[in-house]
C-alpha cells in the first residue's frame, strides 16, 4: 500500500498547509473544543481517499482507510463522529477546491472557460412515480440529453487548458441553465466563455458582457471555421469533465442536500488535485 501512503501524504500536506495559512478558515468553531486532537485536515484527507479507492460511499472509504492505513490516523474517531465532523466542513472543502484551481491558474494567462453541467439523479427512472428522497431539499424533475431525471444539476466552470473546475454549484433539476451561468461567470474575472445552447439568450449575452466582462461564445455564434474551433475546445474540456463524471455513481447515498453537496465537493477537490499534479493519480 505504498501508493496509498503517498496519496494520503500528498492530500494531507495540501489540505493542512492551506488551513494553517488561512487561520480564519481553519478556526471556524465556536465551542470549548476549538482545537480537537483529530484535526479537520485529517478528517478531509480520509474523505479524499474515496477518489483513490474509487468506491461508492464515504462509509466504505472510511473502512478501507481504517483497514489499510490505520497507522496514519492513530487518533481517528469512530465512523459516526468522523462523518458528523466531515459534514460540517463544506465551506472549507469548497475553499480548497478553489485553492487547487488557483494553483493551476497562476501560471496560465489565457482566460478561456467552458460551462457545463452534470445531472445528479437521486433515484432510477423506475422510481419516478413514488420518489420522495431529497424532495424537501429541492430535488426536482429535469431533462438532460439522456432524458428525464429527478434530482439536481451540478453546474461547473472549467478552465481551458488546465481542465480544473474553478467553481461549481448545485441547483434543482428544473432550474434554468442561464441562472447558473451568470453566477459562474462572476468567478472568471473576464475572458471568453464557451457554452452550449442551454446557456443561450441575448439577455444572458448582454448580462455576461456588462456585469462579468465575459464574452460568451456558442457553436452557433460562429461560421463553419469557428464552429470547428469551438467544438474542438469543448470536446477537450468535455473529455476532462467526463473524468469528473466517472467519479459520481448512478445512485445518491446522501440523505440530505447538505450531505450530497459535501460529497460532490470532495470529489471535485480530488479531481482538481489530480488535474494540477498536486497529488499523483492512483
């Protein structure tokens, strides 16, 4: 399990360094146990091993780490305490996603981005008539290229050519893609944004240009030569994005929006760590 030990160390060093260098992020607790013996960096590092093991659930991830790398976490709590700690850290994980992306963007001056989305169904189509899971948390019926689904859509802003996810958001399945692209564009700092037909509309074009200093381009905006160039760029990024998609299983195990979002952020963080070379691929 030498590769596992290396992966654990690489993830831990990145997470711990970031939290130590951003004390306001790390010291978020407001209790008598502000400085627990088992640190948030260790909590997050164990969760990131889901990307290493390519397993379905965080519970299985915890069990595999316990079985194969118990010496690395001698003070680890039990699973229930660990998962409670983890589910209180989505803000910290989200900041780590951004920090990993910025590491890649520091050496790149080209501001070229692609927006895309992934459907996150919470059940299989056969259960659409009786599904209740996460309905109170915003899960809705939506339509993707593969048909109807019940759940959410994860919208992401991806930098080209690094392939890192700069920022992401989770919306109900029935929400308009154009609502998402406006929020995502605010993280670009200007530049060129490639999107598909779901992000079309003259009002959206004007808003992006005026508010986010971003020029949106779709394949239909260009002639045949431009169509070819845009399509080639999108194909490269979608290939990268499909790598992120393969980290998501076809079943949602989370029982709350909060748990689902934390899980998605962790997988996005591990994806960015690999894309930037901060950690080695398993």
